[in-house]
């Protein structure tokens, strides 16, 4: 394994003293154990210090002299205060909150300095006059050790190395059931010995319990909460899909109002059914040219918060799949002013705290809950997510009950270890890796545009008109490309990239492709993609006609609570008859299921929603014109596509919602 480099920067404007400190500390590092490759270097000004933390991703900590002076270039060489330690600490923390900061102080000023820095994230103080370099080194090294700790992963590894005989689940018994099989040992070989050895169960107490953590899982979660700026962090092994549902069931009692973007992930809509919430759907903005669904307009949100001030919670996705990030602080402020809790689905944004280009994160903007698919954009295994909590009214007992309701009693331990490792990685090398990812994104964008055929959509082109003034930002690691001039349909292009160039892309609309860059993107992958697109561009194909997917109709009316409607038995009614004509009998009936054409993935109907002629026509057009399109929720009775709808007697038994409650 490569040895890391960890730079610690000393900031002191007195050159001689600075030199002595750097020399003394480096000598201490050399003569003592140095597992993290600590090297000390020095700068004399706050300006240089800020420049260094921007440019050097290996910096892990800073030691700031409490009074920084600068020599004035005057005859008298008067010394002026260049920036107070307090200012500098605030700037460093704003820029890179994961860095450790120590302050060098003079004994006589101790109280004054400590008071001023009390509320800042300062990790400790050293007396300037002591010059105890070995003592300082020991503390700085220990601090780094704390961040590098992975309590769960370490324990898992220790346990595996202990090679205990397993008289417990899982049945493969560390892979022993597979290893020598003439039929399935190839699976063992392919997946690898350690996946099986590390696949353990709650029968091993030293690995703690995800359902009631008090040991190494609790510790790992605590370290993660500090790293992500949360009061509490919980590891979820069923993805953000489950994380969202857990929060809903914690916050929402049946009938409680929930404000939500209609374009939220389907887990959010499932959470509505499970919790029994009364959803108020807010229409997302839509970029009609590219069929891209963006954030809900700010004014729509403000109006909804005002109108539904009795709502219990608001959930939004930020950033969206396409990288559009809300201006969260004023929205969260408005919601909090009415006592509405804010949940932000950060499934695509789990890295954001570790580079200023992506901040503020949801929690930094004031959100009460943030859910992150650590597996989507960091190094965790699929399904490994985190739930971060900053809700001042957090009810841990209710949360725990709901968390346990959704969590398997046999969680996959490698996933928990991968969350522990992902946190360590993003804290210690996140800034460096994200800086590289941003650089690669910039290069890739320029290269794609240089093909003259493919064109990257910048923020102004991605933004739907109705949110142009909403201070939306773009996460530039999500690259959306207009493919309309390349001579392929989007499906053909995806196929061409896959078959001819070995490239698999993230997602598409009828005329765009979206490429996802992560901390795992390499320059050679970028080159291969560029090469592929350039070759295709040079083939000069005549543009193809591209068929746009229709825009879903506006939300109609919610007549009953989604949960009430979903749990009705209902009846199956065909959408089209034998002659392929739309069935007029569905008009004004109520749907029992969620019907979602994919793409675009927005539910056209949710349980409890009234069906209109417009909706029936839209679904019929989808089924007729786009053979490849999936319409989730449609049931086939033979070859006839049907909807499950409420029977008239069922409707009579349900409590009708007041229609004015539906925000449109
Ligand atoms: C916005 C959003 N939220 C939640 C999820 C679900 O995340 P997971 O795959 O971790 O269950 C997704 C998945 O694509 C998503 O796009």
C-alpha cells in the first residue's frame, strides 16, 4: 500500500521563529513513528496559507500563530496586523472544514485568544515559547490518527484474521460451502475469499449491532457525524430509498401534510404510502428542449410554504440527477419560520462538504435531515447510504423504531465497513480527489465541445425558464451532452458507445446523455470517451429525427390519502380496448397505484389521484408511440394494459380530502 503524505502548515510571520519550528517539528517527525508521512512546512502570511490550502490537497492540519503581522514597506518598517488568527481560522474552516487547526499562543494572552476562538472549530493550542516539538508532533499525529481511524472496518478485519470456527449464519460459513464445489466454486473464486470471510452476522457480538449500536458501529457513526457536520449520523444498508422512508415514518403521522417535489425519487412516493402522509405535490420546472426536470421554482415553494403552513415536512432533491442545486438557505429559512422540517435528498451529493465548489451542503444550509447515497458518488458498496440528522427536535426513539422496521436483521457487514472507509477517504483525500475530478470535468467539457458535433449543456442551457432567477448552481461533475447533431438516436448512440468503444453512460433523455464523473474517474477514461465522441463526430452522419417524450400532464386532484387508496383491493380496468381506443370509463375514477413512465420517471398518477381524460390520453400515447418505454404500475390482463382503480363502494368508504388542499 502506498504511504500517504500529510502536510502540516505552520503560519508565523517571524521568519526565524518559523524556520526553527519547521526544523524542530520535522526532526521530531523523523525520529518518531510517522505512519501518515507527516511533513511540516511554513508560510509567513495568511494570504500564503490560504493559497496553500487551496492548492495543496495533502495539507491535513495548520498551526496558526495567534498574531500575524506583516512588514510594512515604509522607512520605519512598522508592523501591521495582516489578519487576526480568528479571521484566518474562519476562512480556513469555511474553505476546508475537514482540516485540523491549532493555535500558537503566548502565555500572557491565553484567555483573550481562547475566548475569541471559543466558538470556532479549533482543535487545540500550543504555547509558542515552549518549543516542545516532540510533544507537538505527538498531538498532531494523534489528531490525524483519530481521523484515519475506521473502528468498524478494523474490527471486521481483526475478526476475520482471528479465523474463528463459524457455528452461525450465513450458511456459506466463510465460503466453506462453495470453495470446493465442482459446481459453484467459480463463484467463490470470482467474488473473492474475503467477501465471504467478512460476511458475518449478528451472532458475532464484537461487530456491534446496526439496530442498537453501542460499539464499533456507534463509534464509526459518531466519527462520520463529525466529518459531515451532523449532530447524528446513521449508516443505512438498504440505500437512500430506505433512508427516505425511515425519515418519513419518523416525522409524519397519518394525515400529516408533506410538501414534495413531484419529481422526487420513487422511494419518496413509496414513503408517502407507508407513512400515510397527505402529500402536496409541487410541479418541478421543466426544460422542454431537452426533457430535463429541474428544481421546483423558488416562488412555488414560498407560496406552498405560506399556504400549507401546517405542513409537517418539506422534501426536495438537491442536487438533482442532472446536477442542479437549489439555493437552499432562503427556502429552508422560510420553511423553518413556519415550523416545517426540511429533508434534503442528497443521493447524488454525498461528497459536497469536501470541496468549496459544491457547498453549502444541505446541513450547512440548515436542513434537518439529509440522506446520501454514499455508494453513488463515493467509494462505498452499492446500497450503502448515510442519514444525517440536525433536527433540534430529533426523537431518537421513534427514529430507531422506524429504522429497525426497515432494516434487515442480517445487514451486510462489508457495506458498513465501506461506509467507514468512504468517510475516512473523503476526509483525508476528498479535497484532493474532488479537485482532480473538477479539473477532469472541465477538460472533458472542453474536449466534448471541440468535437463540433456534441455539445455540453452549461447551466444557462440546462435551466428551465421558470427557475432562471432562482440562483440555482450546477454541479459540474455531472455532464449533460446535447447529442442531436451526431446522426444517431440516443439509443443508437448508447449502443454504439457500449459495443464499439466499451463505454457505458449514466442516463439519457431523447436528445441528451448524462455522464457522471466521480472521485474514481481517471484521465484515461476521459481520453477514451473523448476519442470515441471525436471518431463519431468525424463520421459526419446526417442528423436523425429524434422523438421527444411527451411532458406529463399537470397534477390533477388528490381525492384520498395515497395510503388509503393503495390498500383498497380495487378493480382492474383496461386503459385501451381491443381496437386500441382509450377507455372513457376511466375518466374521473381514482387510481390505486403509482403509474410512472420511465423516462422521465415522474409519476403521472399516484394512489388516491383522480384520473382525467388528459391523463388517459397521455398514458395511451406513451404505450403506443414509444415501444421501449417502461410504464411502471401498468398491469397487463393478457395483452390489454390495465390500471388498478378504486371501486365505487371503496370510494364511498374512504374519507375524501378537501380539494383546496392540493397545491397546483
Ligand atoms: C434522488 C434520488 N433519491 C434516492 C435514490 C435512491 O437511492 P439508493 O439507490 O441509494 O436507494 C435515488 C436513486 O437513484 C435518487 O436518484
